């Protein structure tokens, strides 16, 4: 990353992309099948992806700066040692590895798409619940069960497009809160990290970096995004795969097999948004096809019963424990005084 005011934000750290590059370039394949030789600085980037749009100066990139200093910086030498075989998982700080994997789940277009889709699906119901509360406030009495149902469903049908009441900082807050939840899941007792190596290059890398594989073998992002049975694949290089898993069937002594590599590559094809990257000297994996569209969240079936009462208060978010992240979250939650207007 580098400059604290850089506008091109890497969704996958450059040190990671470098493991899949030759001569400073990496080969990216799009959904069309077209492949493009891309300089590392242009691979897996998005302009102003982590920028706070409502402040000025260095505070605009406070989250990107945090990732650079507290995630990418500490993880780079650790992951380099792991992928090159200079160190084992037993000899590195597990907290650095878990931070790296957890952030990679939530710092990409894939997660932002998931968050946006969930919000879009749930927005009419949340809007309607607020409408019920407003109706009771206006009438200064509780609504009857029939009245509540009528107000609720009328409001569901008449809910505005979520973008009209959108908060441009919401995706940034969501990624910080989701990091906390992801980190907890990855540190659950019974889960373990496994490192698998192969003699020849077999792995590709999506612009999401990590891949989430569900217990049924699918790569769906339908909620919950991170059930406790999820496996996380992180191809650290074309010959090295890091796995977070609750299962015990991976045997490091057997190395990275073609079967396991095929699962990781299928996940990369499912989870990528713009490109899947590979070494130029490595052939594209046989039988690996890129889907026509990114993963999507299936709309929920909305139902309501008369006996239900609207919640008095929204459920509180779990506390963000890290001081630096709490400070960033506070900035992203406050109305700026600089003259910028928030969306209401």
C-alpha cells in the first residue's frame, strides 16, 4: 500500500499477490475468459474502497492506514516464512495469522456485496418495523394486532429503495464489526490451522484472497456467512495452501494433493469478483470454469405473526475490543463537523 493518502486500495495485499507474479506481473482471468497481464500495483485494487467519504485529510484513509500498519505489515514476514517453508505454524504467532485471515474475509468486494445484498433484502422489513413504532408514537397508544399487521405489510410494500436512505459509511462499519465476529469464529476451540505444500504450482488466487467452503461442499454466501462449520482456504502461493478448519481429515504430511487444490481453485472461481490470478508459467487448471455471475444471497421468505411485538431497541452490536478499531468506528459513526452532509 504505502502512502497514507493513496486512493488505490489493495483488496489483496501486494506481498500476497507477489507470490503469484513473475517479472512484477500477474495474469488475471475475467469472466469472459480473457486474460490480462497486470502489474502488481494494478491487481486486486479498488479506488477509494476504504475511504471515509465524509471527512478530509488523512482521516479519510484511516481504515486503509490501519490495514497497512496493523495487518499487512505484521503478516507479510510471517506468511512469507510459512509459504516458503522457512517456518511452521507452530513457530509463528497464531494471532497474526488469524488476524490476517479474518481481515481477508471482510476487506473485499465479495464481503461488501454480501453485506449490501443482505441489507437490501432485509431493508423493507426493518423499514416496516420502524413504521409500526412511529404509528404508535403518533397515536400515543399501542396498535391492535390487526392494525400492526396492516401497517407492517403496507410499509413493506411501500418501502423506498434502500439507496435513498443509504449511509455511505455503513460498509466500512460493517467490515470492522464483521472482522470481530470472524476472528472469534476462527479462534473457536476445536478449529485448527493447517498448512499444505506441493512440489509443483497448482493453485490460483481470486481477488477475494480467501475462499469460504461450507460443510456441504458449496461456496454459497447465503447467511450465515460464517457458520462454525465453515472452512477457509487461503492459497498463500501457487504451491502453499493455508486452511482454517474444524475438521481433522487434512494430513500435512501428505502435502497439497490435486484433489484439495481442485477444491481451493473451485472456491477461487466462485468467490472472485473481477479476476482470478495465476502464474504466467502455470497452465490454467484443467476443467476449472468461471461462473457467469458473482455469488448472490437468496432473498428470504418474509413472514410476520400478529403476536409479534416490534423490538423496543435494536440489538446492540458486540463491542469492538481493539482500541484503534474502536477509534475508527467512532469516527465512522459520528456526524462530521467539516461541512460534509451525511445521508438521511
